[in-house]
C-alpha cells in the first residue's frame, strides 16, 4: 500500500516511542504493518498515568512524527525530574556525557563514552541499523527529537549532532546495543537561549 511506503531504516519502517509525561517509563518499539494497513505492537504499562506516544517514520525523504496521549487508569504519582548530570549507570555500564553548552535553535554536539569495568567498550552492535539512537524530549511540551550517531571517533564513544528547538530542560535517552541487549541511559540536560 502506497500509504505505508515508509523508508526502511535498519530493517524497520516505524519507530514508536512511549514515555510517561513525567519522563519516566521510556520505551522504544517497532510496530509491524498488518494486512489491513494498521500497525501492531505489544505494549504493557506497569504504572498509571498519562503517556505520550510518538510514531516516527520517513517517506520520500520527509520525516514525520505524530503524537498522541495514552491514559493508564489509576492514581499517578509524578516523579521529579532528575537533576542535570553527566554520568549514568545502566546494566553495569558507566555512561559519561560531555557536551559543549547547548543553545536553542543552534546545532550542538552530545558525546557519550560507555565503559564497562573501567575500560571503554570495544564496540557497539547495530541497533536498528545504527550504533546508537538518541531521543530528546523537552520538559513541559514534550517536543521530540530523534537523532542518529555521527561516525565512530574512538573506542566506547557515540556522538550525536542535534539542534534542539527550545531553551529549557530536556530528558535525553541514549540507546546502545552490546552482547545482544539494548541498554537505555537517561540524562537530564539544559539548553540555553
């Protein structure tokens, strides 16, 4: 069907990003196109609240992101946004972020170094055709940015060049794959005017 003739990226046509509005519970999935033209993916929620779902796809060189809210019954207890930090631990991997000061509407770089037991990881496996993925969500309005990595520079490093549109606080989610498992490292960053 021409309506679903989306560009394949690393073997998938559609990214589905789901995160609770307080920026916890991040999930990155890849729905499958069904014969009736719908997209299907299994999704389970462990905590109540309002979640934002982003469908991210590309067709004829034009990227499209559609968003909608999903409501999970129960009393939501919002978690405060973690403070700005340049280090995170995820599944036994230490991830360090180094970034020049980021300014709204201007191109900036985010560089991550991933180590295990004190040494840079030797390599990253492809995850949806890339060495890593980075999603940035602006607090409040949840403006969305999905960025692919720059070419490799050094062992254990993944760099991204992005232009975040608004000043304020963002939650960024780095995803990388090692030894067959995808790992997600969240960071809080500030973007200046």
